[in-house]
């Protein structure tokens, strides 16, 4: 892959929603790419090993990727044995680095 193909495609748009009595509200919409470039994946892996707890939403916000993509990445790391689930009974999946 060339460097141009590895760039994240992010589109940002602002919508104006009409509210009551002539007020408007602005909403920012961000479309993120569904894949993670190799260099970003290495950076994520290094930062995961330094943290105490890992959440998919935290990774998605920090690296500007989709939450679903972050969940798939964490699931892959769990299968590799890099991280493990803190408590499987919780609905919110919290991961910790395996020692």
C-alpha cells in the first residue's frame, strides 16, 4: 500500500437543525473510515500495553476511528492474548493488558 491509500478518510459536516421559536442547533457529523492503517495499529498496540484499562470508545475517540472498528481490533487482541476481559458479566466490555 502506498502512503496515499493508508490515510484515514474523514469527512466532517455541520447540520443546522431547526428548533422551536426560530432557534437552530448545529450538529457536527463525522464519517470515519472503516479500516485502520498499519502504522496507526502499531501505535494503538503500544499505547494499549501502557494503560490500566481499555475501552473501545476511548480508543475510537483518541485515534479518530469507528467504535465498531475499535471493538473488532480489541477482539483480535484478546484472541492473540495481548489483553483480557476484566469482567465478562458486564455489559460494557472493559479490557486490561494481560501480564
